[in-house]
C-alpha cells in the first residue's frame, strides 16, 4: 500500500530542516526539472526541487500530447535528434505505460508524388526506430483512407500514409514524476518561489533563497549544484547571478484548439497535416474523448505564466482544419483553447523567425557554476536529465553514480488493471486507491457535478497524494478538464473549491476567492460567442 503521507506538502516542508546542504537544488518543476529530480535522487544524491507555481503549470502541461521522434525534424535532416527521441519514446512506453500509448496517424495524400514522398520518409522513420519500432508505416488507398477518417475531404484524395507514434498525458506524467522523485527520497515543493541565487566569496553559486507562497516564510538553502530548469524563464534566474548576461531565450507560442470528438468520428487514427502555411505540421489528435487541433508557432515578446491564444492563431488552426475536413469546426464549436510557450534562441536583431533554442536541448555550465538546461521536448525529458546530472557531477566534482532512469518505473506504472473505469485510466496503480476511497465513504463516490464522470474521491486524492493546492491545480492539471471543456470546468469549480477547503482546512473566504480566481482564469480558455455565453456558476 502506497504511503501517501510522504506526498503531503507539509511533510515535504518539514524535510527542509533535515538536510544542511543539498547535492542538487533544482529550480523549476516542469518536465525538465522533474526529470532531473528523479535522476539525481535515484542516484542517491540529496535532491531538492522548487517550483514557484504548480508542477507543469507552464509549457509542460500545454503540449500536443505526443510522445514522438519528430517526423518534421526528420524532414529537416536532424537524424541524430530523431533517433534519440525514438529510443526515449520507447522508454516512456516501458516506464510509464499507464499515461502513454501507441497512436496511429494518417497523412492524407493528394498526388502520386505525395504518396511516395511521405511513404519513403516514414519508412526511414521506421528504420531509425529499429528494435524500438511500435508499428510499420503503410500506404492506404483512397477508400481505406476515407474509411479510417470518414470526415476527411475526398475530392482529389489519392490515399494516405499511416504511421505510428505515441500519445501521452503530459500533466499526469509530470505529477507521477514528482511522486517518483519523492519515492526516491527527493524533497519537492510547489508554490515555492526562488527569490535569489546565493553565491560564495568566489562568485560561485552555493544556494538559493525562496519564499513559501502559502505562508510567506523565507528560507535560505545551501546546495552544491544549482540547476536552472525554468524553461522560458531561464533568463530570470540568470539575472540573479549576473546583471550583464546576454539573454538566452525568448518565447514562441504554440496554441491548440479543442473540439468535440465528432469531428473525427469513431476514428482510432489521428490526422497529420504535413505542411501548413507557416511551414509547420498540424495535428488532429483524439484525446480523452475530445479532439485536439494544433499547433502554431508565433514569436511573441512577453513571457507569461498564463499565455493567451491569439485570434489569428485560432483562425489559422480552424482554417487549416477546414481545408481537410468535410464537416469542419468553427469558433462556435471550440470547447477550450490553450497556449504554451517554447524557448527560442534570443537575438539582438529584429528577426521574427522562430528558430527554437534546440529541440536536442542546450546544457550550459556558467562561470558561476550555475547549471542551465533548456530546449528539448517532453519525449526526451529523461535523456536531458541524465545529461544534466552527468555534466554536473563532472563539473562540480561530485562522487560518480550511474544513471538509473533508463529502466526506472514511474509512479503508477507498477500495477495496472484493464478493469479500471475510463475516468481512472491514466492513474495506473493509483486507481485502486481512489476506488478504495470511494468505497470507504458514499459521499466520496459521488460525482463532482452530474455532467462529469469524475468523483469527489479523485479531488481528495489529488490533494492528499498529488500535492494539489488550488481549484486550478485540480481542474487544469489533475483532471485536465480546463483543457478539454472550459465551460464544464467552470461548472465544476464551486464543488471542487468546497472539497479543497474541507481537505486543506480553509475558510469560506478562501473558498470564494478560489472560485473567483478560477472563473477569471477560465475566460482565457474560451473564445468568441462561447466566452460571451459562459455562465458564472
């Protein structure tokens, strides 16, 4: 039986006094930071991770939900990146099967040339996967393609190429990584904002100061290795060590639109549009019985914790989908829309080209001995972490310890049951604990609201075992509802706030403020007429 008391935020706060000096202090609780925490802790290093909001609050919960080698990077000739990502895709399937699965994709072809162009490219993709292959690419006739994607436009359709990649739930994997790190004896805190990076007399980093945002208490913590894994905010941490550093990153925005599953009715396959007007690919991916369309690539100037989709991005996604779908979604059909920010290489000019810092990640050990890791993608999070810890050991003279994460099972993967209800499918072994909670109290088995399958016990579990602290934490990243159907998320907010207030022993004012804050947040996930019609529940 899992000892969920170890996942209590209070337990984690109390652990701060048990260690005078940490081997690794990691700033940032997204995919990269969580991966580093799991890697370092599993090697036996005393590891502390600090996240200023919630785990995976930023880009790490806002992906296209794909575990993939990167077909478009193959087209760009980046063979090494694709080969490495295909190996990591396989490891995610092996280590976290409860939150990842194989997904088939179909690329529609409208000419003989397109058929062979995409088929040859994807055969190379299969070949690169080698023993890590998860399926064989094949050509489908026009009739076969139409049978698999019944809503696809048939005029001039020549056929389609079907290939296989992976799908996952990004925020659920992030939560499970946090739990895994804690099980490996790491200390993890969300809502812990780093305010300073401390240096010694030689100008080398040797600790951090942070404030617990729930209590306003300030801590100063010593550490041998300080890792800056803050994504688009890497320059904010670098500024704490040097006022003269050159900017490393600027943001590019990727937006997604979520619509009803009926726009790819009954299809087991996802749609991949290989070339759009901005030179990217566009996916239509079935996810949690909805359909996610995206993504864009828009250079912007602001680094926001809660980026807002631009109207032109939404128009672009919908118009591109309309080029391929007979019954195409309009703005009135959008149930939710969300954006994430990826880091681009900063430049001093005025170029608007969105060249990413590196999809193969960039690791820098600065003169101050601060370690910065940025770039990369979710699929390669484990390899990024391994490289970061290896380089830190060598640069800062820590005792060598071998990496353990190639075969380390992620929390929840140890026992899975095919009999779990669909609403608990991504919980893996934890589904049994939630079911036990529901059976322990009839009130825990009740639905949050009648329109949703999620139970009260799922909210309680998120607080007790997943360090959820706010309505947003629950509805955005533990249950994923805000990303799927923002109107239903709004309807669920008061009930979730009541459960949270009871679990966290908060008063009525806190409960009211939580609902108000979530209502304001959710407006950014609604568009046009949907936003105007959304009721304040």
